C-alpha cells in the first residue's frame, strides 16, 4: 500500500507526506492502464470478495468507513446509497461523475488515464451494493483520450468476465457505458448530469421532488458518485470500513487528493490523509513554497467556487473541546475545519494566490468562468453571473467606481441561495468572499470619477470571452 | 367532519395566520386560496413546474425536528413553533407540509422578489411603448409591485435575435424573453409538437425553433397567451391595438362543436382578438388557432349590411328598407301553399334562432326543414369532428330528421315542387344545388351574413348578425349549453335572425311579436323540455351540462391523468 515499495517515474515520486491509496499507481514505473497490469496487482480481487458478501454488508462497510463524497459537497457516500427507497421496484442506476470541471481540480483525470480498472472495479462493487445493473461513466468532453481508455478498460473487464451477465458466476449482471459530455460545467451537477444523460439540456432539477436517489435517471433511483469516491470503495473493501476510517480524522476519514495550482514552486497532486497536513504544509512542504520573493495573498481551498481565504486572517475553530484561534497556514485540510473557517474542502482544488496578482484580476477570472458556464435555466444565476463578470471587467479595465463594488456584492447576494442548484453559490461565493476580504483592494482599483457613467461597448475581455 | 377527512387537511401558517388546506396543495395555490397572490412567471397550473423564474420564492419554515421521544412544544392554539429557514423556497413546485410556515410579506421574501425583478430586467429591452404585451405584461405588473424606478445596471445589454419568424402565426422577440419555458412546455406537454427549445447558455440563452421546423401546429397561438412577456406575439394581433382599449366579452368559439370558451377583445365595432377562457369542462385554457382567428369574417368586405331586393325588372340587388324587404318576403310566402315552401336552416344558428325557425315553420305550416351536417375530422385535442357549433341544439329544437332532409329539399327544388325557399346562413351552391334550380324558384329568401352565390341568386337578401353581435345559446358536442354575449354592434342595418323571422311572421299574420331574446328563451323553455326552467342568465359564464353524451374530450382526459399523478395542478 502507501508504504509498500513502489517505484515511481523519476521526478514524479510522491512526496513523503503523501499516503498513496487511490493514486497508488499514478506515475508508477512500468504501470499501464491494461487489465493485465492491473490483475498482476491483485486487480479485481476486491470484486471477488464483494460478490460473496450481501449488498447491504458492503453498504454497511462504506458507512463505517465514513467516506465523504470527493466531488465537492462532501456528503457521506454510504448514507447517499441508503437513500434508495426500500420498497423500490424500478431499476437502479449508478453514475460515475467524471465531469471533473471545477477550476483548480485535476485528480480524476489521472485515475482515468492511468488506472482505469481501479475505477471500473470500484464501480462494479458499488453497483452490486446498490443493486444497479446498468451504470454510466459521464465523462467530460475535454477528456477524449480518457473516454477511449475507459472504453478499452470496460471491454477488457467484459472479456475477463468482470462485466456483463452473471459476473464471475455470482448471478449479478452489470453493463457500464461511457457517455461523453459536450463541454458544459453544469453537467457536473448531478441532476444536470442526469438530464444530459437523458439527452436533454443539462438543466438541474428542482429538489424536491427530484432527489436522484429516488427520482433520478429516467425517474428511477440513481446514485451519482465521483470518480475518486468510487475508487475509494475498492479500498474500503480491501481494508474494511473500520480500518479505512482510521485514516484521516474522525468525520473526515480516508485519503484525499489535493490538486494544488497557482503561485507555488511545484504545483501538482498530492494524496494525503484527510486533515493530516495544514495549508502551510501544503504550500511550503508539498509544493516547495511560494515563488521566490513573493508573499502569500490568498488561497482558494476547494476549487474555484470555494470562498477565498486571505493571508493574515485568523479563524476560531474547535480543537477537541477547546476554542482556538488559528491562521490561514495552520488550517488542517479537512472538510469540517475548512467549513468552520468559512470556506470548504470542495473538490480538493487548492488555488494559491501570491502578491503578484491583482485581486480584481483573480475575481474577474473566476467570474468569467461562471458567466460562461451558467446554464441559464434560472433567473438569478443566468442574469447575475454575467452581470458580475461585466462589473469586474470594468474594475480590471479601470472603468469602475467604488459604488460598483457595492452593487457587485448585492448582485452576488441576490444569487446566493436563490437558485435551483448549487451553481448559484458556486458563482456568488467568490464575489461575496473577495469583497468581504479584499474590499480595500477592489475599491482601490476603482475611480470615483467613473461614478454614474453609463458604460456602453462591451469590453474587449467580454467580447473575447463570450461572443 | 369525519376523522378520516380531517387527516387529509394540513395546517399551514401563512403570514401569521393558520389555515387548513388539502394535503398535496402547492404552496402557491394555498396562498392563492386565502387571497395571497404569489408573483410568478414560469408556473402555470396546466403545465409542469420547472421552478426556473424564482419569482415565487418565499420565506418558509417548519417545526423543529425533535429528538427521539421528545414531545413537541405547542403554543396555545396547539401549533408547534416554526423554525424559519434562511434559504427561501419556491412556492410553485413545493407542496405544503403539516405545520409549515409561509411568509410572503417578510423582508427575505421581499428581497428575493426585488432581486429577481431587477435581474429579469437588466437585459430586457424595456421597449414597453412599442410592445404588444404592454398592459397585460407580468414584467410590468410585478415591476410596479416589486421593482425599482431606476436601474443599477450600467453595462451593455446582451443582444439577441429580434422579430424572428418562428411559424406562420407567431413572431419571437428573444430580447424580451425571460426564459420561463412555458411555450416550450406547452408544445411538448399539451400538443405533442416539441419544436421549441433553448440554444446557447447562461445569459445568452435563446429561445428558438428547431432547425428545419416551425411552430405551425393548430394550437400555436396558445403560446402567445401564456407567454408572460412580449416575447411571443401573434402576427394577427400585433400592432393592431393597445390592449387596454379592448373591451372584454365572454363568449365561446363557434368554429366547431367543441365551443371553446373565449374572451372577445373589441373596441367600438371592431373585434381585435379572441383568446381562450378557462373552462375545465370544455377546453381547459386552450383553443385552436383556426377557431381563434375565425372572427375576421365579421369584418369582411363581403359583409351584407342592408336588406336588399332584386325586383323582377332589375338585374342587380338594390338596398331597400327593412319594411319593404320584410313585406316582399311575407308576400312571397303567403303567395304559396305551405307544401310549396321549404326552409334550409343551419346548425350554426343559436338555439333561440332555431326555435324561431320552428315557430316560423309552424306559423306557415311548413313541414320541410333541413339543416346542413358538417362532419369533418377531430384532432385528438380539442377540435371536434362536428364542425357545426350547435348540432345538438338543432336536433333538440327542430328534431333529429332535419339533418337528413337536405336531399329532399334539393330534389323538390329541382323537380319544381318547392317554389319558395328560405335559406338561413347556408350557401346552397356548396350543397349540390344548382344556380339554375335556384333561379327557377318563384322566390328565394336568403338570410345571410356574407355575400355569396346563393344570396346572389335570391330575390330577397336579409342580413343577419354574427356570433359576436348577438346574445344566444348553443349546445356543444358534449351536451353543454353555453351562452354567447354581444361584444359589438352589428354593422349597418343588420338584424338578428330571430328578429327577421319574427318580422316576416308579423307582416304576414299580423301577430304580436316577441321583443326580447329573454322572452324568446322563455317561450322556448316552455315548449322544449330540455330548456325547462332555464333562462339565458342561468346559463352563466361557464355553461351548464344539458344533455348526456358519451363523448369525452381527449385533451381534458389527459389533463385529468396529469393532475392525478401530481404532475400539474390543473
């Protein structure tokens, strides 16, 4: 396992603070995505074990493991599985969400590209647990090679009897299909994904009544799990739920792949036990520190929609029974602590921002993305995301007035909590948190002389980004 | 109230007061039932609820979740304390729950409405002065209630296609569209013609018709009615009249036997549009395009507006006074034996008019009365196979056999045994009569609305009032008695059919007349059992079931299923 002697490609060795479980075979010397290679390393052994268990026992192990979804929301996977109505008579579907689109997140692609059978095995076990005979891998359009690798892996698994009818003489049937998206961030939202899979525009569904575990794909119970979460299921089978739960921290168990990007010496991916490293350690140890001569300005800890954390801030959190005050660099990278600090662990995408970055530029970059990706179904996000982007365009171009920052904030507030899906929060939290924490710097980028002036032509940025 | 019934009712607090509603009621409908309107754009009770406009967001609360075994704390009325949620809920798609609280007047609800209003308008062209929807636009209405006088939006608006031709009767302005998707859902869910959809995304989302398709189904104009803004406009109505000048008259469509309930929009003597009116026993809230647009003939250039005579020595008809025309007609009838006279009436006439035909026939002992059957095709939605609007009325009043008498009349005219013919509404040349045969009659009395070849062959031409110019009743294909109201005055000297027939009887027999349609109805109710005890007033705006038929309305049957499954409110 993590500590076992595995040779990695030179220059891509895991950091000593890492605990490689899901990423065990990523960048491994002599490793390839073929089933032969996978089988040499006890591939599909956990599947054989699982098929001898009762489905409910597998779910129980996953519940015991404390595994929380690795896609962004951090919802307990076992609990999610338990939401399938007990008297259900409809088919159950399982969908692997491989639409990894959150800016700053780049973990699932490595699993897909380098270790696809790990995912397939995890999926088969999960399908057996939830009673799904049909599963889909919804993969984003931008992973064309990944889609082919997965197709190949599925074909190989079929050839070896791990997929298809009567898998390994267990009586369990399963087909897995790869479905390629068409290039929309919103397809990562589970109900949007389901709509897309049904051949429609990926408009997220209203909840209630459309909770996927009860009314999902084709109005049947559907479990949507992230790539990393499904891989974790295989390891939970291997270790047992209780053992897995010993990794990480209580309520924040297991390992987590952090994707660090931005202004650090060595950005990249790091699989660590949840909460075992602090933000400072991520930046300074795992990533070799900030760029030369630069100071830390801010960190977005869980993908671009997570609220920004500002260097120099302090946070009051509970350690045991004690209230303690910690700084940004002291934050342990786990779900609960990041939430207590006013942000979230999200998708694991850590974006580091140093003092070379004008903060309005960072915010505008994020706003441009969300304005481009809003699906347009519901009013606040559809209209508000582009409005926010246009305002920050002007801030960047020196055409904004201080009043615009107040308008910007209230637009974000008018989106937050008012939309069909979590995209509303995803697009408004950056603006809210950047203004809450960097108002001085944003206002400094404006000019009172611009007040009241009507802006006409769309800025070049707007034209380039959206037309 | 029985115990069982009680459990079907749910206690809900709305703006501080407790009410009871049936289980499964949507929050928005619960509010509506107690007179609290929740503003909305995308929600339509006859369509599924996508919850996309967010205008109906309200503050919502529930009683706290109790620890196992804990007893709820109740106030003096026996209600649990409500924990108000920080996140607002849409009232359209959510159903009520026991002890739920709804606040439509709280700061949170107000902020939500103001926020959504502002966002809906930032990219809207605000071209109300030239927009057909102005005056009946939800954006305008809710702006008054929840909007601001100024805008904080300083950016360039998103540009979208304007004046888009998406079908033969409809035009689309994408900049006005608020993406509520009502039109898309209507096409998809009600008329099985899913030709509309959105392209692009985010703020650039654009309603459009699928490539190579058009919105051309016979129900397309309903999308204009349900469009809450001016995005979809009717080619027929656009730029014709500001809606606030329109007088609204409740009526029904006479284009087929369905009798879809309508509102006629008129100003002075002109009708500008006809829109469907909700009647869940007839047409839900929809009507077909053909019926909707079938009012223009009332304003046709071919409209007969003066009584006319063609004297033996003259080659053309000349306008005369009613007195002269009626005298001529009365003379023509009294000049003949009753066996030499026939009447071709119409199942397009009202019950009252048909009853007057009956009285007329009785007055002159005329036995031979025909009506013209009009059987076409139904369409599995609303359009009925019977294209006559009052076949049931004609059968009840004139008897079953008139439908089969047309051949008899025709052959008797051809062989010369019928010498005087009264024809009302029908163009006989379209019914196998020849011009020569008609011209060989001693007298042809044509009571018509439009100039036509039969009227042109007649010696007396008497103009009558159309469906929107008179009061009266008809019985539709499912046996429902419905009422026409007068929307406009008839042009020129036009009279109603019953008045014309009355005047001829009076001229020939010197009998006292009937002076109001109420009197006429009373006489009819006394004579014909089906109308016993009824009056025009008692028919009401939605009509009343009069006779049993085994006919169902396909569209309404599907609607009932959708209500039962909870998909729509109905």
